[in-house]
C-alpha cells in the first residue's frame, strides 16, 4: 500500500482548537474597533411633502413658496417636482431647515377659539393681532394652521405640528365637514334656500350648503346653521350675498368630528390628548409617529 505524503507538520486536535479560538478572539477585537457602516435608509420625497412633514408649513403654503422662488435645495432654486432626503441642504428664505427637526416632530393638535379681530397670518403690515400670538410656544417645531377664518369671523381653528396632517385635513378630497352658525340680515325665502342647497356659482366653481337649518331669530336678523365641505375664500359670506342677504356674524362650531368646546373662551386653546390625536389620524389615514412630542418653551 502506498503511504500518504504529508505536506506539513502534523497538527493535533488540541492545536486546531487553540488556533480557532485565537481566530475568534481576533475577529471580535476587529469588530469592536471597526465602525459599523449601515446602508443609507434615506428615502427621497417631494420637497413640499418633506417640509410639511417637518412641520414647516402646510403643503399648499410650501408649494406657493416654491413658485415664489423662496425655497432652495443645495443652493439652487427648487421646483415643485424636486425630490429631497435628509442628506440635502434645504433653505426657506435663505434660512437652512435642519433635518433633525424631523426626529423631534410628532403630531400635536390644538383647538383654538379665534376671536373677531385676529388674522390667521403670522405677520401683518397693519400690525393687527394674529392667532399665533396666543398659541403655546414650541422650541423644535412650529404650529401650522388648518385652514383660516377671516378677520371678522370667530370660532374653531385647528393647529398642528404636522404639515402633512394639516394638508390632509384641508384638502377638498377629504370631504371633511365644516359647520358654522351664521347671523344674516335679510330674508332668503324658499327660492334662496333652494339655491343655497343646490349650488351657487362662485369664481367658475359651484358652492353649496350640504345642510342648512334655521336656528332662531326674527325680524331682520336670523340665525342659520350651515355645513360645507370646503374652505374657499369667504365662501359662506359670498353665498349668502348671492341670495340678497348679508352675514353680520359668523362662527365656526365644528371641523370634522372636532367641536368647539363649551367653556373655551375666545382667545383660549385646548390641546388634544394622545387618544384624540390617534382618532384624528385614523380618520385621515395618517400614520402616527412614536417619537416624543416637541417640547413647549413655556
């Protein structure tokens, strides 16, 4: 029989075990020293959606800023189709928006009882009071208004730290009901009520009251309760004007399932608790964040 030719020194079983153990120790030391490199998980999305998610403003507002050339990406003017992720440098009015804000922002929502005389813009050349002066201050986010009420109207306004949520609540496709109480001067008559229910053309679009109900009052001033599904500019006042009536008081009492709380005085606000926010998110199909809420500065 032919003998097997050995090409190296004989290694015993004990020596092999020692070699394997030494190799394991060396690999463990190397893994501790070397940084763990994770693949990038950044997902590109449209700039208006990205900034809305950070709570900068609603998508509609940001889209208008993009058209005005106020938004830039990596030093170049943004377009409505531009996509970004956390690695991009995004500026609004030459102010850099920090991506880390996304890690702190969570969906907070407050109900505010807007009084007559306040505007819904942050700044006003006429130095009129704004609704934002009465909201809780935030350090790591900002309040975004869900729609608006004109300076002569009062009632329920919603604010959130999530611009994407604000967009969902405002968008006409959501079909969310807005309920108002109107005090009108004049008598619309049956024909006027019929027109308000069936639709009145305003700016090449038809506006209608989903529901209208007489709510008291006699003589020249009567109260009505009306429901609409959009928030067009001065829509309710213009509809009443089209049937020969003038609105001299307008109060929003409900937005979707959220009702102006009794006892909430004009100029006061109440924040929704976590259960209420979750219910609101479910109704709009918005995923809830599990991050900590942005801290108030007061």
